[in-house]
C-alpha cells in the first residue's frame, strides 16, 4: 500500500516479502553503525518488519519501504514509529538507506515528505529524531527536515541528541518555504 511519494521514491508499507531486500540493506555494518539494533540478519530483519506491521495497526504509521522509481528496487526505509525515550512513548522519525544511495539527498527528500504526511494527516503533535552526535550525515538530514533544537540524553547506553519538531513548527516552516517558492 503506497503512503506517499517524492520525485525519486515511492513510500509504501513494508511486507514480509521485503525480507530479502531489506536484509541486504540492514546487514551492512556501515548502514547500521549508529543503530541500537546493530547489524540485522534475516531473522532480525523479519522481526523488524513484523514490528513495523504491528506499528501500522496500532499507530497508523511505522517505518515504510523506500522504492526507487527508476528500477523498483527497495533501497531502505523511512517512517515515524513509536519509541520509548526516558520512559515516555515518542513518535520517532527513523531512516536507513542502502550505502550506494547515500549522498544523493534522498534521506532529506523522503524525511520531509514523511513529516508532511504525519503532520498533514494530523496523526501526532510532534515527532522526534534520536541521533548520536558523531553521525554527521543524519544530523544534516534532520536539519534539512526542519529539526533544530535538541536535548542531550542517554538512549540505550549511548549519548544522543533528541530533536523535536512540533506540528506548529512544521506548519510555520512549510508556510515560509511555500512563500519563498512563490516569490
């Protein structure tokens, strides 16, 4: 089921049929370097997809498959899903792309469209991202999507930055961007 799309990507629900393709992405140590889950084999990827399917049922969102429009290849995931942070359930924007798709602006492109979907559908009042300060590429994606202020905290034994973007902030950013594009 397609959720939304960007100029270059289709965003759809993950399915169990995606296990082999997603395992290829999530088994890459470079892709998973900053993941609390670590490198995923086929069984771990199946567990992740089953969790995603559960999120779709319970929250209406979750990590979604990213499909390259040029070749219909699954290249990773992006989506907003539940994450417990300091004993509070937050809606966390997460993303992973196959290494050969890095440095093409795809993560920023899809992060913006996913946030737009979440906020336009009025699904949640805020979304967070949880990023280790050393993960420079992910920090850039978050900034490009509109995240700016952060708190430092411990998450799964790691020092991280927790950024929050509210629907009101998103609306203000989106209206400012639209006004600039029209002038």
